[in-house]
């Protein structure tokens, strides 16, 4: 099992959700592009929050906390899709993107192009906020247009019933739903507890 974790935007809990899935599937972890926070990267967080996880090195480590194309330009680096190679592992693998599907890696290549290049199914992390329905449906539409399988829809936190109903009505029967409860404190104990209680359902 190999899976690309993406989201409907930034700061919606992709790394927390990735940690829970790493723990649940006993998976390895890879963050292809890290922009900023090099002192405490997403890989560092996964290592701190999960048990004995192998985290593979990022292909690009960029200092500026910004969109990857901007961070790369600040260091006179060009992000190229042919530089990315999936780590070789016999374990399940969780790959975490940066931001959403249309986050630019360069002026004409985007995160969705990386998912396509790696030939991975996607898991879309959704969090409730005003506008999340619009962002969720647009994300699902662009995945469908690119023939990228939406393996999981991850509902991160609490949702109004009307919001959840509309978002879930847009997924196909092949997509499974993961509901992750609101997590107030992120640490290894909480990640492990949530992973043990994780339920994966179909519509």
C-alpha cells in the first residue's frame, strides 16, 4: 500500500493525519518537499509521534517557509519532477505533499503533477471551515479529471451534518471515508490512541 496525502488547503492537519495513518498501517513515511521549518520538519514530527517509523529523506529541503516554487527560487533551485523517486520499501508508504493539489512546484508544475508522476492514489484531508465545501469539491473534481484515484476522504475534526453530507455525496463508491476526531494535544500517546480507534468506512 502506497498513498499520497494531500489536502484542500494548508494548515488543515495533513501531518497529524499522516502520523495516524503511519501508525495504523505500520507504514514508512516520505515528505518529497519540505519548505521551511528545517529545524523541526514534518519528518521530525512523524518520528516523534509514531513508533519506530522509517522516514526517508526529502528530495528538496528549502529554507523559506513559502510555496515550494517560491522557496526554490529564493535558493536558485529548480524543482523537477524527474528528480523524485519513490523510496524502495517492502512496507506500506505514506507520502505527504505540501499544501493542496494546485500548490506550484515551479511556474508550470504543481503538486497534482507530482502525484501523477509517482502514480499514487490520493487521500484528501478535509477540515471544517467556511469555504471547505467549495475547496473539497474542487479538489475532488481535479483528481477525477486527472484520473487519480481518491482512495480515502479524511474528515479531520468535527463537521456540521449539512457540510459533511454534501462533501461525502461527491465521492464515488470506491472511496473510503476516514473520520479523525478533534485532537487537542498532538503527541505519541494521542496518535497511537487515535490510530487504534480508527474506523474506515464506505458510503
